[in-house]
C-alpha cells in the first residue's frame, strides 16, 4: 500500500521483465525523451539501467549475441556490440546507437579511460565527444575533461562492464557521484547545449 502523499513521487512504472530477454510485460523500459544529442553508449545504458533498476550483469548480456563475462565486459565501440540489438532494447533508432558508439561520420579513436565533464555528468549526461582521443575540454562548458574519480582517484576503463553499469553517473570503484555536486539529477540539456554539442560532433 502506498502511503498518502507519496503518489506524486512515484515517477517510473513498475516493470515485469523477462530477465533472459529484458522484454517488457507491463509498462515501458526506456523513455526516449531521455536521449540527448551525442549521448555515449555508457550514458544511454546508465539511463536505461537507472530507470528500471537493472543490475549491470544482466544488461551486459543483452549487448551482443555471443556469451560475455559481465565483469570482464566488452568494448564500447561499434565493432564490439550489436547495434541493432541495442537499438531494439532501447526502442531507439540504430543511427542514435551508432552515434553513441562514435561510429557515425567516420570512426574516430576513443580514449581507453572514462573521461567526462563534471558539470555534464552531474545532470545525467555523458557525451561520446568526451571520449575522443583528440578532445581535452567539454564542447558545452569549455571545462577540462576529468579522468578519474575526484574522491578515490580511480580511473575507470571505457569498457562496458557490470561494475561500470552498476554505478550510473558514479565512480565504479567508490560509487561516489562523478559530477560536481553530490546529487545526480537527470535533466534535459538546454537548447544552446544541444546545438553546441551537435555542431561539435559534425565538425
């Protein structure tokens, strides 16, 4: 029974999932309004996992057709995962997934460690642009990109593992928020930010 006055705080549907396939028996697994321009694959999967309270080891098994050790994980590139499988899982266009992997507009090298803008990640956004080897600052905020947790110093490999996906927008080691504040609030990007990030991706 839900206590009086708590109904307004229940923002997400209760889902019944077939764990083998992550198929939905009731409700929706992903709100496409959460997808931002140039979201990284990590960002998309973090949002998906957080929305549905899914453990990382379960999610890893849905990213490619071959069996995967969820704690060893798989790479975060288009050559490592099944783009169509992920697009179906997230009910998102395959092109969006391709962009999240850095595959569109020519394959560019991605940094081996998770790199992020503390201000972006604090509002629930991580861009594939932050992972470009040639990138040193956030296209939106012009702040230097962070690499490693400000609390424990841990450098997280940019690899899809259960440890990483179990810690949405947090350090995979100490679980403290990677953002510039202690709270993680997934908020839409501003119109200016969306335009800036899209222009940076196409440049």
